[in-house]
C-alpha cells in the first residue's frame, strides 16, 4: 500500500461536506483522540460530522466525548461523502461498520499499526508513529485547521496514552515535538493526567490487588489469569484488567507478559506486552489477534482457563526457541 501525502488527505477532507468517522472497537484514548480531533476540526469548519460507535463508553472516555454527536445506529452511506477510519489496521477492528470500507466509497484510512487489510481509497499508515494522534495532528496542520485547546487536549490524550506517558520504545522525537506543539496550542495536560493516572477507583484497586496476589512467572514471562467466576465476583469487564499486562512487563528480568480473562464460558480475552526487542504481536496473531510488536491482544476459545494459559505459554516458548 502506498501512502497518500498529508496534503492529499487534507484536500479530500476540506472538499467533503459531510463526514462519518470510525475507529476501532474497545477504543483507547488514541483511537478517540485521533478520530475526534479530526471530527471537531471538521465540525468547526461547518461540516456535517458524525462519529459512529456502538461502545458503552467509560466515564473517562465520555469526558473526551463531550459535545460529540455519537451515533450507534448503522451508517447510511448515502448521507456522507467521506468516511474516515483512525487507529484500526483490520476490517474486523471496525466491528459493525467494516462494511463501509468494503465498498469503493470515498474512504480514508489513518493508522500506525502494521496493516492487516483495512485499506481506504486514500491511506496514511506509518508504523514509526508512536500514536495515531500524531498522524491526525499532521493532517490537521496540512489542512491549516485551527488547533483549539479541545482538539489539542484530545490529541495529547492519544499521544500520552499510546506512548504510556512517553516511555514505550516507539516514543521518538516526533512524539515530543507533537507534545510540545499541542501543549503550546492549549492542551489540558492536567486534565489528561488526572483522568488517566489519578482517578483510581476502589474497583480498580480491587483489580490491582487481584493482580499482585495472583500473578505467576514462568521463565521470563509474567502473567495473570482471571477465571469467569472471579471476573463476575469482581463485577469486572475487559477494561478492568487491561492494564495487567503493562504492569507485569515492567518487572525486572521479564520480557513477556500477558493477562488472560475468561469473559464468557469458554471464551478468552488476552492482552500481551513485550519489552523492547521481544515480539508479542506474532504470539497474538497465532490466536487470531494482532496489534503492535510490544503491545497486542487476542480473543479465542478454549476448554478452560488452564488450557488457554498453556496454549499461550507454549506459543511464547515455541517462538523463543525458533528465534534462537
Ligand atoms: Mn493507537
């Protein structure tokens, strides 16, 4: 796939009158920031804009969705002349909205993952970017759009969360340069930091307690599993244990980590992390998932949680021995 230039994409956006925005299911702040920054810039230019999503947004996500027209109904393609997807590399990541990108509609795909088949009429996919929000920022610059404090805050939230606060190895000079520009434009760092890092609820603490009580280590892999019964007892869902794998990979001498939860009978959701130089994307792909080299996820079926755990441990072991 050949990338279009920022100015080509900016032109397409500027010429559109009504634009539908999409991002991946289970959206993180980079998904929301990269999509909504463009959404609000277009809205400010007087365009008709709709953000399509069927998520049950968390309280924190809703803080970033303020004043956004979110539609959870199907998208009537005849109502829009442009369709933009951000932060999603594969069709299935768009959930019920994938269909739109199947047609030869006027689509734009903006992303920083290794592409897995989601291709627009125009594309800008760059895996060197630490966040998709950085790409959205470049497009807004090419559009000469006014970067309002609200837009800057959305982009900063995406950048800050996808770099794990500027510590993961994708963090580069462009991440800091973009952060500098966004703070200059009025990004509310305090709001982003407070919402992301200083709002731990009692429930989150319960989940952390579970993690640090139940985690296991095998060789250089740390992991934590949550059986369905425990998950229900803690009244938890996927987002509640999302941070487990990130926490575990930060342990000394640990190169791989994963969290694994049984979210319904016989159905498992796994989140993988790796330290720099190690690869969990290829592990996730074995289970029908994907993501980045150092941060990936997958959903799959297994008889029980012990079997699911062993399947992952075996796969990590196998890939390590293949690399030797
Ligand atoms: Mn992202």
